[in-house]
């Protein structure tokens, strides 16, 4: 597993954990419409993209003409 994938998994886990902790300790009920749902969505997508190597935002950016590539440049693409 590459560092980019592990970072996505860790970042997704931290976002989902922060939503859970905010819900428990700040009294934000997840049954009410809040911005916590957006954070949970982002965290879940980061988490799953770390395992599946599929990211909707990445596909959308490539469609818009952004060059694909890893955080460390072309060296990562050859190791892929």
C-alpha cells in the first residue's frame, strides 16, 4: 500500500471520528440536518478511496483537464 492511500485512510478515519465525537460531546444530533453530514461524507469517501483506489473528485478533475498524478510527482506513477 502506498503512502498516499494510507494517508487517505487515516484522514478519512480522523474526519469520521471527529464527526462522531462532535455528535457525542457537543450534543449535535446526527438525525438533524447539519454540516456534520457533509464532513461524514467526505471522511467516508477518503476512507474508501484509500482501499479501492477510486475517487469521484479525482475522476471529475481529470474530466475537466487536470493532469493525473500522485503527490510525489511522476516517480509515484511508475511505481503505481
